[in-house]
C-alpha cells in the first residue's frame, strides 16, 4: 500500500463535487515529477485530498480506483491520469499551518515542493494526517 496527496483548487474541483460525482479521472497533470507519482499509484492506494489556493487544507480521503492510463485531455506529450474515488471526509480538515508546524509532516512534498499536484506520503505521514483530522479508516 502506498499513500498519496493530491491537490485541487476548490473553485476548480472541490471535495464536495468529487463526492457528488462519485469519483473522477485525475487529469491535467503536466509536471514530470507528478507524472512519475501518478504512474506509481496502485489500485487501492489511499489518497489525501487537499484544497489548495484558498482553503489550504486536507479535507478528505480517497482511493485509487484505476491505475495510470493515457490522459485524454493531453493535446501533446506522454501524460497519464488515474481514477480516484472518494472514501470519506476528514472529521476536521487539517490546515496547511498545522501541517507545517507538525514534526512528522513538516517535510512532506506539499511543504517542500508546493507546486506539485500529486505527491507521496509515508505511512507515518498519512497516519498523522488522519490523526490530526480526527479520522479513522
């Protein structure tokens, strides 16, 4: 099992919309490092859903429903996407300030490489986010 964090601007695609849709193809990723991460995702891997730009907080838990396949939204280049499905919202969202202040989370890619829309988490980091969010699997 691997653990991931994906980012989305709530105005573009929010957790609420994701849940209403029942899942989505995570398309539009155009960063080479993020593409590597997308291609490393496996069915059943757990994913933290982060609202970027305005809310700046982890708001929900998702899972990989389908492994990497060609991104149909790419007009050129070799880009991939995965299908994600919602699992549950966090009981309490975990804000970026809390993440930055936490010893376990201070070094996650969200903090160090803030432009990445897809990034890995260690099992410990994932568990810490759930704890801070008052959420159990």
